[in-house]
C-alpha cells in the first residue's frame, strides 16, 4: 500500500514537472515589441495631446492589456523616456546652403521647437520629473 501511494505521488510529481516545462516552453510573448509600444505612445500624443499618457491608454490602442506592456517597459517613466527618444528620432534640421552659423542655430532651434510643440505632453512630463 505504501509503495503504491509512493508510486502515485512520484508519478504525479513527474507529470506536474513535465507539464510545467511544456507550459513554460510554450509561453508566447506575442508579437508586441518595445518599438511598437513607443510608436503607439507617440502617435497617441500626436492625435490627442490633451489626454494623459497612461499605460491603459497605450495598451488599449495596441489591443492588449496594460500588464503586457511591462514586459517591454519598466514603468510609466520608462514609457515616457522611450517616447521622448522616439519622438526625437524624427527631429531633423535641414542644412541651409551658404548660411552663417546664426542662421544654422535659428534653423536648429526652430526645428526643435516644432518637435516640442507636436509632443508637448512629453515635454511636460520630462520637466515635471526633472529629466
């Protein structure tokens, strides 16, 4: 009787371990990437800058749950920092031919101002948190 119980318990434990290993091997992280999350965040800000940046809002736009974002971003601050970096990727200054340094600086500032205006909620977040 003890031997039968021992065999049953051992078999159950092995089955559980094997099942857990199979389950862990099949866990899918989906197709969501950090870059897609940041792109969606920037697009949401550009579409409606008056609404706050939230994990729920970004997740809803991506058709997922907020907790799935934490696989790719540590927290909301990381989301905002990444969105700032992504928005600055689009920033470019057109070189002015035969322009002096003052005209170049003006063009640089004007271009940066336009990016800041388009992404004003990100600028507000950065200054609020001392970044």
